[in-house]
C-alpha cells in the first residue's frame, strides 16, 4: 500500500510526543484548577487541596507518560 505513512517519519514522532506533552499539561492543569476551586469554596487559607491535587495530578500525568512511551516503543519494534 503506497499511501501508508512511514514509521520513521520525523513528523509522526513529533506529533506523537507533542500530544503526550499536551495530555500531561491538561492533567496537571485540571488537578491544580480543581484544588484552587475547592480551597476557594471552603475558604482554606493554607491551600491544602491545591497542594494535594497538584501533586496527585503530577504523579498521574507522569504515570500516563511512562505508559504511553512504553507502548510506543513496543509499537516501533
């Protein structure tokens, strides 16, 4: 099939890894935003929920990034 893209195309790699970065940014952003909103709703002065949700969302984002990189490396073989 001549219309199939090559696996070693640099544009495909760029798109793949930039989508991973966008997903990571979105997960951390949503977690931080929710923490800020919860702290504002309960008038929390120490920003406990912001800290907890920011750290949790960062760990979740890193987990997803590692999982996608491992899956992509298996697909390339």
